[in-house]
C-alpha cells in the first residue's frame, strides 16, 4: 500500500556524523522517516531490510563510494531515487553518477530549503514511476504526452535513441544541452522535452542568447529594478523568475560572454538571480534546456566557455545529427511539410513525382530541416498541378547541392537510370509515410527481441497503438521473448 506523502522513508548515507545530523535536522519539519548510516555497507544492509523512497548519499566515503553503492542498487534492479552529495571539486564525477542512474546531485555546502526541494522532487519522481508500473501491470496504459508518432522530430534510429534517452529522464529536472547544426530541430526537441516533463503545465520560455546585446540579455534573463538604467521606468521580472516551475530554453547559449557565463552559472547552481540594479537575490524554480550550434567541449578546451558551466548545463547532453545523416527522416519531413502548407495555403498537392523526389533525396541540405521546409513551402506555392515536379523546385532542380567532392551526398540505387519527368506520376505521401512507419515498427520489434512493450517504448507510442498498427499493416509478429 502506498504510504502517505508525509510518511516517506529516506536513507541518509555519510561517513561524517556532523552531516548526518544536519541532514536529519533539515528533514525534521517534513515529517519524513529518516534512517542514517555512516557507510555504503551499512546502507546495503538497511536496503535489504526496508523499502526506502529516497537514498541521499555522499560521494566520497571510505570502503564504498557513493557511485559504487549506486551501482550495487542498479545491478540488483533497485530503482529507488538516488541523490548524490558532493564537494565542488567532484562535480564532474557527480554528473557521471547521473548518467549511471542517479536522480540528481547537490554540492556541499547547501541551503536546507534547496535540499528539501530536491528531495521532494525525487520523491515525486519515485511516486510517478510506481504509478506507471502499476498501470502497466494492470493494463491501464495511457499514451504519454508527445507520444504521437514523431513526424516533426523524425523516426530514424538516431532520433529514436535520443528520444529513448529523454524518456528515461522525463520526470527529472536535470538540465539538457542540445548541440547540432543550425536548422536540425533543436527548438522542436526542446519543446518536446518540456511537453513530456512534469513541468508541462507551467510555461516554456525561450530566449535567443545570440541575438541580444549583453546588457539587454542580462535584463531579459534576470530582470531589473526601476531606475537600474536609462529607460527602466518600472521594475520587471526576468525570464528565469517568470518560469515559476516551468522550463527556460536558452537558444545559442554558446554565444554568451564570459561575464554572462559566470552569472548564468550562479543562477543554475544556486537557483537564484539578482535583478539588474538590485542588491536582493530572488529564488527561481526553472528547468534549463540549452541549445547551441557550437561544439561546447571544444569551446571549453579553447577557453571561450567555462568548464564548470558546461558541466552544469550538460547533465543530459544530446547531439542532433544533420539531416544528411538522417535519410530515414527525410521522406517523413517532405510529407509533413506538404501537408502543413497544403493547409496553410489551401492547396491539395497529392504527391511528389519520382524525378522531384530524386532531387530532394540527393541534396546535401546544409541548412537542414529549416532549408527543407523553405523549399517545400515554395514548391507547394509554385506547383500548378496536383503533383510536385522538378519545375516546382526551381533552382534546386537546376543545381542540386553537393558535398565537398562535388558529388551528391546520396547516390541512386545501383543500375538505376535517371527518370524523365515527361508524364509525372505521384508518389502518394500517405504511402510514403506508411512505409516509413512500417520500417520503424519492424526495426523496433527486432531491437526489442519481439517485446511489444519495449518496442512501443522505442517508438514512443502506447502498446494499443502498436497493436493497431501491426494489424493495419498486416505485419507478422516475431517470436515473443520469454515473459513479455
């Protein structure tokens, strides 16, 4: 039976008695049941005897470190939320612990209210996971927000791997850093992360860090008080304060100055901001999602981006590959944008001719999804028939983009001759999308060893939806794995 919220049970692990006393005192007003031990071995013994809702463990302890304790629990299938406590000098190791499955980490010394807030989030994380497991076991499955087949994000193996990673951390507030070329869909992915998180009911606030001068960016992020500068006729809250339990998306974060990097580090680390012209700190509650078209690791190596800020922002690092490396996604995007602009402009384009499709499939797309969308919008507007032809593609048809070698980046099938577009034949978009779905489902079932549940998770859909798709496409199921 689920225990009441006030009756949560927490295990504290630290080899210093002083810290155990401090932690127990911090939780005294929450009416939580607290057990305290001074070593990893003692913690394992307690975990065998009791079920805990949260483990709060120091990183550096003799005999067994915090990470070693975490690995023991993971190996035994124990998914109790686990928070690592660490000194400033071992933040990088704490980030690695999160990649091993820790819920979050906190640096010593810390404020008691920060620790309590983090513990509440971790307890909520655990409650949600238990609820999901009960729903799965009882068959009461509901499709999660954002689980519609991700046409706009893509369905290639690279994108599925990214979405699987993000699904695992959806209920946390860990910062996410999205890297990738311009136009690869970083802002769309940021919105997807927000809409599948526990913060989805609160706002998603976006700011382009590369488009604002430093003084204006500081005011937009942190706010200002009346009279702080010329034109500040009234006090104004910044985006980080306005988020109030939501998400802040910092686009092109790699463009901010060293001075702004330091102020952003303080905001992320201390969960507070100081408005321009004020001597008073303001507490914030926002999840950070950042994006950049730069390689921030390289920027760190070159000294243009702070290492400590990088590790704070890149707890969950994601790299979106360019469109030229996502052939499986290209046809999905083509269909999506034709449907989109059919609706926008009242057109009724039924398909793409084989010759036009060849041009689209062999282009390099240096501008990625953004360039493709521009081309498809123009094609929908210029097409005089119900089929997109090379004539609809304008200059693209006359001079397809090529790679550095001067040859198209995608070759045509061996033995295939260029088609003449004398009498265009439509490639129905619905058929193209169905074929892409069919391939994605077949691959997911193969990767999951025939497990319907795991395949549905890989695809980002519910099991009922998967069953409907299998029936719709007349697909045979591979043998089930034992017990699935």
